[in-house]
């Protein structure tokens, strides 16, 4: 037998329930048959325990053979009804047999006056108990099936998040890598130290991004390290045109978030903001914790008459889907153009490592 009742705690609970039931039936038999309570207990309690074990295994395997979602209700009712009648008959026969043996032993504290009406009563109780046991088994099997389906759903969700992260990595603009390598090539002849520094930053960026796992959240401060590697590389390309301002609340640094959630927003800010401005501009990264919520904002300048870049939608939609997969309706991302600036704001639950452990 598998499932919750196969655990030691479940088996002990089942034994105690059967023992209590046997004692209750013994009290009933002692009153109805006008017999000593000890005689009734020595007859009914062992028979009840044997009956419970037999019906438990019988109902379990019948419920497995006739699942609710795969068999016709009439077939299930018919099979369970016949099994219940057969089990009730066996219990009444077992009680009569044990009582006859007890009377033959001619011991004062064994045996009771077990009439046909009492046997019929135990037969009816046995039928009802078998039906109850079958119903409990069906509930347990449905519980296990639902739990298994939920676990499979979570595994599928984790696999989907892993696939999303892999897709996000492949979406890192190839021009970023190509431009970085071209900048390194150009710097080698005029600024060897700068070329070396840019190479180290590029290696650090890819080393950290490739080590991330989608199903494990990281702290905001770890995400900021990745973003700073990215911006350090872009800083070599754009020089003074690229300026960055951070406003990070100290309470927000320990908050957890899906890896590489903010990086594509910063990449969009460089690609669709700084690249299109001759004089460059300032990218602002803000993060603050407000009670149970974490607010993150990335802002970049754009030309006043510049049409919205179509490429923005891919990265932003990716962020939206990852937030929905991780937090459901508790998180969201919103973006809007305000004059000469383009703002992206994320609101999500403020979780920390202590909360994850709990």
C-alpha cells in the first residue's frame, strides 16, 4: 500500500482509529447482548483489527483498479457494492467463528450470546465501514493525484523559466558582443590598458550571467554587480556620453528577484536611449523597498521627437512574463514615455533569504 497511510504516522493513526472503533462496538455488544464488557472486547476488538487490515488492502487495490476518472460510475458502484457485501459477510462469519471457539473453550471471560440479529447488525456495520474505507481511499488517491499533478506543474514551470533564461541569454544583443570586441580591437593599438580592462569586464559579465539558474532567485545587490559589469563595458564604447546614476535603498539590496531581470532594461536604455543621442545622456537606476513591496525604476533619455523603438517590446514582454511566472498578479512592469525620458517601473513582492527559508 502506498500513499499517506504507508507512512509510520499514518499507520499508527489508522491503528488507533480501528482500536477505538473496536472498543465502541464492544461497548455496544455488551449492552445489547447483556454480556460482560471484557468478553465483548476480547471478541470484537481483535475481529475489528483483522477486518480493518483486510478491508483496507482490499479497498485500496479496488480503488486503484477502478479510478474515478477512468471508470464508469455504475461500474465503480457495482464493484464496490459487491465487495462491501462480501466483506460484511466475512466479518459476521469471523465474529461467529471466534465466538464459537471461545464458547468451546468454556472460559468464563470468553464468549457472548451472539444472536442472529446481532450478526445481521454487524453485517450491516461491516458493509457501511467498507464503503467508508473505500471513500477514504478514493479521497487519498485523489489527493495524491492532485499533489503529483501540482508537482509536475511546478517542474514544468521551472523548466519553462530555465528555457526563458536561456532565451534571454541568447537575446543579449549580438551587436553588444561585436561592438565590444571591435572596441577592444581598436583600443589595443592606442590604449592597451583600456583594452585589457574591457576584456576583463566582458569576461566577468559573461562568467556571471552564465552561472545563473532561473529557478534560484538572487539578491538585488548581485544583479547590480552584473549590471555594473555591463555598463563598464559600454562605458568604454561611449565614454562621456554614457552617464549612470544609482539610487538604491539599503533595505532593497537583500531583496530577491529572478536573475537577469533588470539587465535587459538597462541594455534597452543604452541601445534605444544613449545610442540615439549625439550628446549621450544619463541612465538612472532606482530601487527602494516600501513595506512588503520592492519598486525598481530604470530611466533613460530619448529625443523629444523620436518615435518609440519597436525593439523595446521584446525585452519588456520577456520581463513581464518572467514576473508573472514567478509572482503571478502580485508583480507587474509598466513603461511610459514622459517628455524626453523613457521610464520602466517594476513592482514586486519584497522577499529576502529569511522569508525563503521560512
